[in-house]
C-alpha cells in the first residue's frame, strides 16, 4: 500500500530549556524531544513522479488537500507526539548504540572481537565510552555475506549477552533475523530485538517478538544480504522506504506488539546504491511521520568511503560522525556506531552548542 501524501518537518531548531513543548512560539515539538520545527515539506506521489512544496504549519490546515487532508494531519500529529521510553531509556537526548560484532567477517572489524572474552571486553569498553545500548550480533549482514547457521549464531552471541548482563546495566540489543536467537537472547538478558529484515526473514519472528515483550527495531532492506546491492530498484527511495516501514509497523501492531515498543531504521546500505543512501540520509526527518523513534545506522559504511574516497572502513570515523550529527539535527533519536567515544564527544558538543549552554548535559 502506497500513501499519496507525506509530510517532512523542516525549519528544525532547538526549543528552549524548560519551555513547555506544547507552547513553542512559531513551531511544534519534534517527537516531544529537545527540537522543534516551524515548516513542512509536503510530498505527493503522482504519475509524473514526486511533487514537493514547502509550506508553513498553518497552510497545511488552511488548504483543501482533498482526501489527503486527514492523512497529512495524522502525519503531523505523529511527528509532534512524544516518544515512549525504550526499555526504560528516555529519548530526551540522542542515544548511542555501540556495535559489538561477534563475527569473523564483519565489513569493518571482522574477527577483532570474535571470541567471547574479546567481545565482552569490547562491549564493556563501549559502555565506559558512553554507549547507551550495546548491540550484539553474530551474523554479518554486509552486502554479499552468507547466512550463518542457527547453532553458530547462538554459540557466538549467547555467552556474550550473558557475560555483558552480569557486568553492566547498560541496555543490550540482539542483532538477529532468527526467531530462536531472539528467544534465547531474551532469556539470556537482552533488552531489545534488532532485526535488519523487520521481522520478515523468519516466519516465526513476529510471534516470538510479541511474546518477548521487548522493544523491536525494524529496518528496511530490499532483498537478501547476499544479493541486495546487485540491482536495487525504487520508484522514490525515500517514500518507498517510508511505505515499507509503515507496513511493518502495522504488521507488528496486528501481531500484538504495541507501537510504543517499535523503532524504525531506514536501512542505510541495505539494498541501496550511493544515490539511494544519500537521498534517505538527506530526508531522515520524514521518518518521524511513522510515529516511532528513528534509528540511523551509517557508521563506517560504504557510502562514506564512496563520498570521501576512503577505502578502509576504519578510516571513515569522521564521515560517520558527520552522518550522525546531520541525522540528530533532524531529530533522530538513536545512532548505531562503532566509534562510541568519538561520537559521544561530538554529540556532547553539538548538544551544548544547540542549547547555548552546557546545562542540558547535566
């Protein structure tokens, strides 16, 4: 199902400390967070392509948009509504997910933390550096990667989750497409499920996710990791990604997973070429219309190397931080990163500069 109209918040600026978010002069709160917006981009699908226009907030309701008026109003309400806590974590400031790859073939750090002991030590180090969530994964989903067996994935991730749970109170997410890994990870102490297939890869995943009672991160991907970047096709990548995520949110709600437990990830690099990735990155604020927290995962990815002509993923830290800051300036609540200490420092400075004071960091 495709929408005919979409709304993206523009004119995003910091609201003042202590200001009532429902009474921001000239604007509306963005997802109930520390930012507000004062204008909108209205996007309409048509046989000729996507039509775009920028309007003030009042104009949306002054003009007759026909049957799309209610849809547009609902989108604005979704954009402005406060987001629920994620496993107890408030989203009143940008939150960092630190990546803990327990794999021999990850694109950026394959093999570096492949043993249980090394992965636990790495996760604890990320926690010390300021990660709010530790994202543990045992199957590489980089373009061209092969599927990992259930037994191998369980052997990699469960001891790491158990080890981290015993040593830190930071939130732990399990990055997996398999329902049995989700189930076992939840039993081992995971707080969040993170599925790059948005619960479509495993037929049992929706049921298991609902039964777990845990928050779920739904990511957009076109195709399987093995072949997803061979020839991805879109009508309008930004809007097609929105439609997919909206459909998956509806499927989750129908399966008994409340919307308050869902997070949306547009899936940078998953079934997307460079121009697709840049378009999605530029339009991150559109995805607030889904009415759930938004996650960016661009850390060290190929698009950064393509833009900056940097082949080694480990040398893409600066570009990764640029993508993170661009996205949080559009209100993105969660950023998944390899380089937690560097990103934490950048976000702290960004927050202080936005506030005009260090008070917000207290």
